[in-house]
C-alpha cells in the first residue's frame, strides 16, 4: 500500500508492538537516542517505550495542567509508583513523607510495597481536626529532611483541603520535592505546577476519563531531568498504557470541562438536599468543598462526603431521600 499523509484531525490507534526500523542506520540511530530518551521520539521503536497514540493523549493533558510533559500509565496506582520510585536512587535514600489523609490505596502501597518490601524510611503527617498545622509540618521537615512530600489537593475520600501553597513553600525551604495528587481537584480548581510542585499525578480513570470504561494514570511535570527518569522507569517496569485506552481517553478528555462542572452542580444539589434532610437521615456531618478557602477556584467540587449517626437505618433513610 502506498504510504501517504491522511488529512485527519486525530491521531489513529497505533497497535504496533514494534515499529518498523527500515535499515541498520535507522535502528542504530533509534537505539542510540534511547540513552537520552525524548517523550515524543523522532523514531519509535517499541510500544512499551513510547507510542504515538499515547503521546497524542499525553499532549491533551499537558494543555490542561500547563505542564511541559506528561506520561500516561495504565492506572492511577502505576502513576503513583512511577512518580515516587524515580527518587529511589542508590543506598543513601532520604525519608519520604506522605500526608495521612490521602487515598487508601496509596497508604497501603506506601506501607506494604515501600516500607515492608523495599525497606524504605516512610513517614506520615496527620491533621488535627481536619486541618494540617503548618508549624508542626515545618518542624517535621526540619527534623527528617525528606526527599519528597506527597500531598493530595483534595483528599480522597474525606475531602480535606490542605494549604497546598503553604505546604509547597515550606517544602522548598527544606530542599524537598513535592508530588501532588490532583485527581479530585483537577486543573479546573488548581494547577500544582504553577504553585511550585515538582510532579503532578492523576488517576485519569476518574474525571479525565469519566465514563468508567478505562483505567489510566498520568504523571506530569516541567523538569526534564525528572522526565527522563520517569520515561525509563515506565519503560522498564512496563507501566505503559495501551494505545486503545489512550485513544479513548483522548476523546473523553474533550468533554472533561463540561462534565466536571455539571458534576459540581449535581453535587451541590445533593449537598443542599442532604442539608435540608440532615436530621431525618441522621447525617450529623456533611463535608463539601464549597466553603473552602484554599484552592484557586474554590466554589466547586463534584464530590461530597458525609457521616451518618444512625448507621444502617440512616443509610436506608439517606437512600430514600436521594431517590425523591
């Protein structure tokens, strides 16, 4: 078949496991450049390394986060593994600090994989009455001097919002990198790189995809040195997303903004309903992001969190109220 340029506005799905290297000179050039890998290489070699369909989807996320680079992985957890593991270099590794109010899967990963299996020095910093004390945070940083600080802009699932800009400022003062999980906040509410974060991660399974039919994660940043390490880690560990999932994610991201703000409206309506029915349902505590004063665009969030005082009976009543 004659090769020609096709006037399509979208990147096709490249399902190639390996890409054609036409001659020895091309192959030599391609593999030589792998010693200093680019996110979007001139010559593709193997889809576990990089794939043009994946690169096209990454560029959509780069626009959203205002990042110089983004790397897609096959899940949010693989994005987390990639982001933190690039700091595990040599025998002398400084402590790693995780905020305690984060996704349960991340906590289990830190406690099991990092602490038990890899033997790393993992620390946790906890809030008091749902607020992180920045003075206590600075005292801890001064004591342990962590390699990085891991935070969530809005915690999953309790929706605690730390003073992210203050945390980043203090972390930088003590030479610590900052990894920010921006899954719940999304770039619509906050862009961590603009505030000085070094790495931003997402479970793209959530808002970016939004259709419940793919799992994906993404690691974003501006530092080219971190990019090179992340490319190699994803390549050798095998965290690469498939071309088919990247293609569908590319399409789904196009409606991300519309979906996010509609979800915010839906969440606000549910929160208002629950507040008016609080006593009836036994909902003694209702937490939403609408009143928080930390994030840049702080009036919206598509998720609510609540506690029921009457456990099982309260749950049945709550379900009845939501079905009205």
